[in-house]
C-alpha cells in the first residue's frame, strides 16, 4: 500500500493522509492548512488530493485542522462516505458551516478593499455555505469499538482519543496479498485528567503507528497550577477594572474554560459580580452538543450532572449570539471575562476584542491552546510589541498569560506513556502533527526509550509500506524553491532612503496634512523594517 502525506507533516495543521491499497483509495482526515500565507496557500491546490478518486474519508475528530477541507473536496468532485463518531458527525455540521461563512465574509471583505482601490474584484471564497451543506449527507457515524468495513479488505475501529468530544484513534486493518497489516492513526491524543473527557484508550498492537507530536518537546503545567494562573489573570484585570480576553477554540477548549470558571467560582476565586461573556455562536452550539452526549464525558462530569450541578453553566454567564450583543461587550467599561473564537486569534469575533483590549495595560490576554506559526496568537505569545488587526497596528500592553495546562493535547511525557502500551517490538513510528523541532526531540526519546524506528515525513512525501519490512520512500520530484536575491533589494532600499533623507529640508514647506501623511508612511516603513528584523 502507498501513503501520501498531504498535511500535518512537520506542521500542526492540514492533517490528511491518503492511503492507496489494491482495493481502495481513501484518506484519514481532511484538515485545513492554517498559519502563514505560504502554509494557507496549500488549501488552494486540490491536485494532490484528486477528490473525485477518493473512495471515502475517515475523520478522527471535528477540529477544522482535521476536517476543514471536506467542503473543498465536495466542491471538487468527492462523492463518497465520510466516517466519524456520532458526536463528531454533529460537530462537523456546525463547524464546517461556520468555516464556510468565514470564507465568504473574508472574500467579500477583500473584494471591498479591491474595489476601493479601483482594482478588479476577483476574490472568491475557498468554499461556500452550499459546499459545506453538500458534505452533510455523506457523513456516516459509527460508535467507539465498533468494527466496520468501508471497502473490501479494509476494516476500521474507532477508539476514544480523550482529546475532544467524539475524538477517535483510528485502527485500520488492511488485507493485501493474503496478509493483514495494522495501521494506527492516533489523531490528537488527549491530555489525561483533563476536565470533561475520558482518558485516551490504550492500543496494544500495530505494524505502523502515525502519532501526533504537537507537544513532543515539552510538558504541560499541572491542572491546579493552570487554575491558579487563570485566577491570577482574573484577579489582575478585576483589580484594574479591565477585561480578561480568552481566545478559545469553540469545541472542547471553551467548555473546559467554562468548567474551570465553575471551579473558581465554587472556591471564591471568581468575583460574583464579574460577568462572563461567551461571545461565539459556534461555541454556544457546541456546548449544547456536549450536553447531548453525556455518555461520552468522564465519570466525574456525569456524576455532577446527575446531581443537578452543570459545570458548563455559570450564574453570571451571558451568551452573545448577535453582532450587536458582541459590540456592546466592548462598549461597557466593567471588568469582565470574554471567551471568544478563534483560538489562534486569526479569525472571528476575538479579533475585535483584541483590538479593543490588547493595548490596555490593565487587561489580560489568556491563551489556553496551541498557537500555530504565523498566527496572531503565536506572535503575541512570542513577545510581539505590536500586532496588526483590521489594518491597524495595535500595541501589546495587556498582560499575556499562556496556560498550556488547558491544552487538549498530551504533553511529552503523556505521549510517551501512551506509546508504552504498544507491545509490537517491530512497529515503525511516523511522527505527524507537530513542528519539526518538537518532532526531532520526541523522535530521539522514542528511539532511546523504546528502540523503535522513527520517521518524520515531509509534506507531499509518499511512501510504500510492507509488513515486516522497512518503509520504502517513493521519490517525488523536488519542488523548486525559488531563491530570492535580497542584495539588490536592500541596495535599492538604501538608495531610496538616502534620497528621502536628502529631501527632508523641503518637507517643512509642505502643508501640515502633507507632512502628517509623510510621517504616517515613514512610521509604517519603520514597522515593516522591524517585522523583517524579527523574522531574521
């Protein structure tokens, strides 16, 4: 069989692995690429997927970096079944429609900007609401531990990944030439002991393991330490009469934050007069789906619910569904907690809340999830002094908290503990869904502790797998990376700066408005130079 890595290869987004056997061509996951412009341009290229030739998809969970290109596949000719767990099926319906809406809004906004400058308005959404709706009839749900056969010679079983509601580890049993090969795709492995979710299921056997490595080079803070840090952020902004802004993924992270605030309120660490705004229609819908699937939640949560205590409800919780309600949050000057999407601050209502609060010294920005390279959230976490939001440079003066203890991903030690369950001594491990530095670190530990062979595949790499034999790489034509000669560009820039400097004496005779316009241009040029320095 052959496997091609179409995403989450040395990155954490765009998960998609196309598998070709003598009976079928199918894929595990179909995620959207998120992050830098270069990464996101991968969403436009459907040729490697060849959607019309994909027989079916298996989706590990509903997060957009694992499911977000399904409408694009339907748009480009895919017509087969999409297998997922029952909660994932329900979550896909709301997440994909929301993603399509974002694509449409962003394309419309770009066309307005183009129109204002007199340019051709040719921006189109990656996919539309109609494309997302076309996906829904294809979704076929299965339960955990149920074995099903989507094609001759292929059997599949979902196990609980303990990551988000309905997240699955995928066990694949593929029969070729009279022998069966077992592949395991970990999906995203959950952090043990997290609120709401059960522990990740152990898996004992595999010939080939495709394992996530998001936090392969570090561990998380403890649960109590994370709660204490959240309480500290609340205390800081409440004292300063400002807001706590929490960018949070609509599914799982928002619900865990609500649960954590429930615990803080119970312990007297959340002021009773401090409102909590859930400003995300998507997160509100997702929270209702969590309530619908009680049996998928952990024992402690089920016990609370049976006793009439709902950890996802707060007496001071205010749901914001309309745009007008969202705007009013920033018109109030009361201290408050605002939970809004997206979790990486690269889309949605959270951008408005950051624009209104990021520059306020008494405010808090609390990151509770992974921030991919190239996203505004990552730049803030990495210490940026200014962030551009809605074509405006916003100073970062709020206090920034990064609380990885809320992550739905296992940390380094927890990944290794899950890996310990495997008894297959000749198993080959492929590290996916991680940045390369984290993967290299984790690969070294796996080789040292378990003596297993580890491979870190590259984007678009294709391999052939045979039971009992080392994987065989199918050589791909190298994609030419254009080399940019910066020297003449820098020389030209220096010449122009010298020219501008020589004319400074004449600027004093210009009108005040002209001088102000030139000053704005120089300030923008200085910001661009600073950004270049930060990237080098």
